[in-house]
C-alpha cells in the first residue's frame, strides 16, 4: 500500500527533507532516521491517503521578465552551439526554433516556471535549455513527429523544475554535498513531479521530471527503476542531462571535455540505452567518438 507525507518534514536547520504530498517508501523513511529524525515524528506525518502537495507561490511571467529570459536564452544558445560545434547546423537550428516557440510563442500553464528557473540560478536555466535542445536533437534523429518533439522539449526543459523547492544555498555551494545535502538535492525529482501535478500537463512531462536520474540497471533515484519501467523520453533526457552536466562548469566542479563525457557515457553501458548513446554520438559527429 502506498503511503504519503501529510506535512512537510524539516531538519533541525529548517531545510526541507520531504515535502507534503510526496509518496514515501521504507527506503526514504530509513534515510530520515539516519539524519536524526525521531521515528515517532516520522510516523505522525505519514498517511495512507493521498494529500495535496506543497506548492510554492509562483508569479505569472511579466512581459519584461520574458524579454530578459529570452535574452538569456539566446546567450545560452550561442554557448551551446560552440560546445557541440560538430553537430548538423540545420538540425540544431530546427530544434532551437522549436524550443523558442515552446518557451515564448504560446501561453501555457507550465510557463509560470520559466522565469522561476531563470531567476533561481543562471546555470540551472542554461542547463535546462541545453538539455532540451540536446534531447530534441536525439528525438529528431529517432524520427519523432513534431507533436512528440514538442512534448519531449517541454519535458526536458522542465526536468529540473523541482530545484525551485530546494534551498538555493545548496545548489550554489562551492563544495561537494554531504550525505544529508545530497539527499535533499535528490528530492528535486519528487518535488518537480509534485509541482507539475498542480497544472494540466502531459503525463510524459511528469514522468521525465520524476525519472531523469533513474538508470537502466536500477542504480538511479528516486525509485531505483529499471529499463522497462522508465519512460522512453526519460531515457533520452537522462543522456542529455548527464552530458551537459559533465561538460559544464558548476560551483562544485569543473567541466570535462566533450570527448571525455562521451566516453564516460559509452562506458556506462548498464546505465544508459546503448542505442540512444550511439545516436547521440553520431549527432555530436566526430568519428573517434563512435562505437566500434
């Protein structure tokens, strides 16, 4: 029987560990106990009835805010184009224009999170754009129709939307996470899904937000899903997400080369879809990246 958190659970420093409305497993309960939470407190906050999830107050995007976000988008595109300069320019431009239309061309409920991501941290917004473009390029190579590409693009752009409920101090910190901080950051998958549960949006988008850190061998999080239980779009986004994370400067780590990132993905044959990695490698183009 599924169990849910009936109230937000915080640690002694006021950091959110588990948000109201999230499904909670025995594994997560065990983690909370490791962080010093008393079993009695945990049990009091668990319910067998699904409850409404916590949701932050998000302001509707203003015209000036969208204009500024568009400027940031174009700067990100220029940087990404240099990062993956071996790709087919026509395909890159197609995906670029499609994402521009998705983000700025139509009024959608999920756009309330557009400026939120841009204001949260520059690198989170840039990463969201990069992952969306790279995912779209994989989808296009797979022969996805435009409607399916649009859903994939939105899903990929919103994959880290749960960061809006994570303390910014953790994300912008310059050191590696300790066990508790790492656990809190990992909650962005569940929290992002909870955010999207509050608005009309395709189930695929929710699956990608929840599953983009899962791995085919069951070693990922938050639920340790394996191959057949992971949404096909999430399998695409996890590759784009990992590649961009490895090749981007972060407050807590330096970037690796594009070549090194591809080799690392190729070596993780149990974690990522081998066919998708091969397609992604071909998109990046240099022959010495390809499988033999």
